């Protein structure tokens, strides 16, 4: 597991930018749950850090494509030329957050 940081570091911040092993990530807190996704839209590879988080989705600010924070799948435009987001499992342990899978 990869240590992301203490939970208190991320509390009350909806979107946090991280870089691990040269991969840009977003750690998103929504409704007391954390999600970890690659900070790269599946459409043109633009950053999602300025996107809107709505429920369990993030909406790309560039083209309005929505992605599931749970699965990475495209929610609102499934037939457009767009890849899924990379989603990483998170474990909360001993007041810390950890990525369960290797990030590379």
C-alpha cells in the first residue's frame, strides 16, 4: 500500500492534487468518502482538477464529460471517443489514507 497522508490533511477539502510515481492524481472527498483517480480526462488528457464534483461523479470543466468516481466509466457521453479514468482503491487505516494498488 502507498501512504497518501493523514486523513486530517484532507478533511474538508473536496479536491486534493497529489503526484505519486510521476502520476498526477486527485484525491476527492465527497459525503465522508474518499476517491482516488488519475487527474487526466479520458477525452483529451486534460486535467480534471478544475472539474465539478457532483455526487459520485466528476465533470470535466473543458468538455462537460462526466465520469464515475467509483468505476471511472463515462457517465453522460458513452459513445464519444473517450477512455475511462484510472481509479485506485483507498484504504483508511490508523488515521491515514493509503492507495491499495500500485500507482504507475
